[in-house]
């Protein structure tokens, strides 16, 4: 990840977790760079031994700089509703309110890197490299339509399981704030669906298909 302080955060995380290597590529960890992450899922990943490196606004750490920087998420205190974040600029771990952290992270579209220990029984998907594949010309309308359909398919599946709208996600009550029309979703959530749509269009291009509107 080409983001301020990322390498320092990785060095610190590997050291405190007693993982050999100077960077993530030198470890046996499986590494994922995510453009839009689900905070609830990420917090659960901590309990499975995951290393989480969210990108937050630098203003979270003081000052008025609105650019992004990497941090290392050590843990979340459910009782106090705080998180402990590593600040590379001060080389120390500092406690922040969860709400402030999430707001700053969401402002960076939920971008983060996650890394997990590799297991022999872990299925390792083999995806085509679509990173440098351009999108088809004049596909914005189609991409948005696909993104909306992705969300509606997700919502229909959740409804079949009993999920309904709730101001906050609650797995026990099966409530989620995302059980609303696509057009009413926060921009960060719509970006997730757009990424799925964009990758679908890129895949069609790589496989040699051409999209023609009747």
C-alpha cells in the first residue's frame, strides 16, 4: 500500500506479534488490500488473529490535515467503546473513541490492509489480475445499474434470513442500517457495490467479451 506510515505500522505490528520478517511479503501471512471494508467484520477479524491496518484521516491524530495515513488497529474495548491505534508519527499506541475512529476511517472510504495466518485447509481463490484493465467506454450508467442490483440481491438474501432495518447493525436482532434502497446508502457503501460492478465489467473485457447496448 502506497500510503503514509504504512511500512512503519507493519514493522510495529510484526514486532508486537512476534512475527518474523521486515515486511508482510516476508511472512507466511495472507495479505488483502481492501478499498471498502466493513468495520463490524474487521473488528471480528481481530479475534481471529488478523492484523488490521486502516487508512484514516491525519486529522484524527491532531491538526487540520485531511489527507490519509495508515495506522495499526490493536483492539477494541467493547465496554469503553474505544479502540487502540498505533501512531507511527509518535511511535506509540493511543486510545480513541470508536465513533471518532470510524468517522475518520469512513472518510477514507474504509480503505485498509488485512493480513491473516495461513492454514493448510484454507481455500485460496485464484483471481484474474484486473487491476490494470480499463473499464469499457461509456459504462457509468451500466456500472451503476449493476451496483444497484448487487445491493438489491444482498438485501433480498438478508430479508430471507429475517433481517430488517435498524439504525445500528445488531446481529442478535438481525438489524442493519444498510437495509435501505441503494440510492439512500452512504457513499462508502455504494462504493463497495460499484467495485463489484466495475470488476465484473473488467472481467468481461479480459475474457474477450464486448458490451453493446441495443
